[in-house]
C-alpha cells in the first residue's frame, strides 16, 4: 500500500544522519563537483573473457568478501552495491545487481557520493561517515509525488531540506529510499525512531546528489534515484551492501 501525501507533524524531521533542525547540511556547502553520473548501462572491461568465466564470477556480488557476502539474505534478488573509493573518501561507485537462479547480473552502474569523511564500521551521530554493512531497503518517499515506486512511498513536504541550507542541497530529498540502519521498517523514511539509541545515528538514506559528500547518506543523480524507485521491488527483498572497497573485500 502506498502512503502518498502524508505530512507528519509534532516530530523532529531527521535526514541523512542529522536533524534537519541543526545547521549541519547533508554535505559540504561549497557545491564542489564530484563524479559525473551516468544513467546508462555499465560496459564490462573483460569482454575478451569467456561467457563461462564471467558467469562463474557472478555467482557472488563482485568485490564483496565472505564477511558481507554471507550477510546478504538468501531470498534477496536485488542488491545495490556501493563501492567507496577509500575509507576517507566521499566518492563512490554504485551498481544494481539482480539475481536469476543462482547467478547475479549487473543491471546498471553509476557514480555517487557517501559521507564527506568516508566510511566507518562503528557509525556515531554526527561523525560524517557512512556505515559499512548490509542493510535492507524497505521504504521510500520524498517531496515529489510517487514516480512509480514499487517500495511503499510516502510523499511529504516535511522531508524537504530547509532553505537556509546551501541552494545546492534544496532538492536532496525530492526522492529518498530509507536504508534500514537504526530505524523501524514499515515507517516513513523520516520517522525519528532509533531502536539502537540516538548516539548510533540514523535517517540514513539513498537520496539525490548535490555534487559532494553527505553527512552519512549515499547520493546519486535524480535519474538514477528514479531508476531505483521504479526497480527496487519488495517482492525481491532488496538490500544495499555499502562501504569502502577495502572493508567490503574483507
């Protein structure tokens, strides 16, 4: 069931790991450019290799080691993989993998951003690092009307970035997908409940990019957000596997 047009009142609206009532934006205010997004399909660099070899590679999500590979639920058939450039880098490459039978296929990949200070395996409120791990994706929403999302979608003006933030951030939350880190599944993305406590941070989302790092979220272009919203399907049990490349390979 869609939750369109919901406006929540009487609660602090949280976004990208920080309360919207704070002065902290979901990234740097300088508007500096990051990677350029590509809405097209990713072309493989190993075209000379045999089909059999490529198929063998995709029995697993590429560049994901045993620690996190084992955390991907057995029933999950959609994985958003976020490969951070480095532990202290805000730049990342994002890919969607879909599973048919026991074989994974890369559907698409593009550039994006993560926490402005990089990544952490012990995320804390305000550390400006994205949490490393495997998290389910259960709920979506945004300022804009539902573009045809398969996940439950909550349209609400209360999610909008405040206009005292830099103008480059004003559309960050036009579309969001909640990452199920320290949140209650089945609620709107801006529900403030944090089961592990406030100190562990929360309100970490996939959302629209503003050209630089975030407070903890993962950002990408509007076109790629629309693609994810129209593609991620609760019946396929989607998850995000996210972290710097070194940690992900562990």
